[in-house]
């Protein structure tokens, strides 16, 4: 089969989504005491803690929103990316720098037109999943240039 005739469709796992969300919340909380240990005056520490807290809440909310409407990711051999929305339609997207695909795990950073960024931790096994095997092959061709 020609590589131009297939794509890899990956479905996010709720367990991995919880891992990403939980680790984000834990790191947001852990940042507060670290900021308090900086050699700054009290007003600067309070400002830094407020800024860190506000930024953290915005990022966590963005991750939660993207998890609500992203139900699948399709990656084509030419590098075209689409994200399956809640309405069952595939939305055009593009792969962002910082995405990485390993043998059994991938971190995909995707910008969806009209929706914003999606960050997904996904896993698979080449022996069990045809889509994961396809993702591996496609990534070898486009991964280094994305």
C-alpha cells in the first residue's frame, strides 16, 4: 500500500489525560512555595505568586477545554493534521514544534484552527495497533521537519 493512501488516527486515553492534568495541578501548587523562597521583598514575592497562580489556572483551564472537545487526532503522511471535534467533524490543524513520538509514547502539540492549542499524551504498541504503527512511519518522514 502506498504511504499516501493511509493516515494514523489516534484516540486520547482518559487515564493519560488525568495524568497530564494532575501533574499540571501538582506543579502549579509546588511552584508557590518555591517562589516564596526567592530572595525578594515581600511585595515582589506576592506579585510573583499571584502571577504564577493566575497563569497556572489559565493553562489548566485551557487543557480542560481542549480535552472536552478533542476526541481524536488524524495524522496524514504529508504532515496534514486534523482533530475530531465534539460535533463529529474533523477540524484542520497543524503540528507544533515540541511534539515528540517515541516507541510507545507520544506528546503531540497541535494548533487547531479556530479552537487553539491541543496537547495530548498518547500511547500505543506497534505490535497491537495498526494506527500506532502508521503514526511511527509517518513521524519518521515528517517528525524532524515539523
